[in-house]
C-alpha cells in the first residue's frame, strides 16, 4: 500500500476551521486556545488567507469557493508534479516512471475536485498556509486560468 501523497496537517486544518467559522474570516483575536500555542505563525497564516481571499474576488474564483475549501490537496498535488519533473530532469526517475507518477497525481485531482475552480481555491489555500511570499501573482494566474478560453483548464475540464 502506498503512503498518502497529500496530507493537511492538523495545525493547518485547525487554522482553516478558525479562519472560516462563525463569520470570523481570519480574525486573529478569535483563534482557538490550541492554535494560540503556535503563536505568531497562526496569525501570519490567517493574514495570508485573508490576503488570498481578497485577491480572488472578481477573478472567476469567488470568496465562497475559497471559504469552502477545507484542504490544501491541490497544493500537494502541484508539488508532486514539481518533484516528478525535477526527478526526471536529474535522472532519479525515467520519463516513463515520471508519467506513472503524473498519472497518480491526475487520478488524485479527479477524485478530489469536480472543477478547476475548486482546485485553484485549494491550491491558493495551501500556498497561503505553507509559503511565505507574495500571493498576488499566484491568485491572478489562478483566476486567469479559470477564464482564459485558451487555458488548459478550460480545454481539459475535470
């Protein structure tokens, strides 16, 4: 049996629940006591989630798409693709092995998401939780991918 290739750590799940419960939408002062133990890191994650939520408005991703996302699976799936690409390029995997792993990532995507919009929202949540950096470019590209008629996301629907 293969190990799980995606995993939303409990801390991130709790941050998501805190960020979206009770209409608080990222209110750092409203975090639960167990999250308070993580200190400033939680506040930073909530701030990045709030920033990402603002950036998706009007980009074919709605705030509801973002707020109903409960996992960062798309972030993990994208990272699988990156690791596969780097592994093939550096000779750790053959091209055929790389395609086998990409087929696994494709199956995971189709099992977990019914639209690229859901996928994009999940990716942005993962990006906001795991990566400290500028969100604007990622959010704008995700929005563009869901509405540009030449986008592979529209050419190859889930």
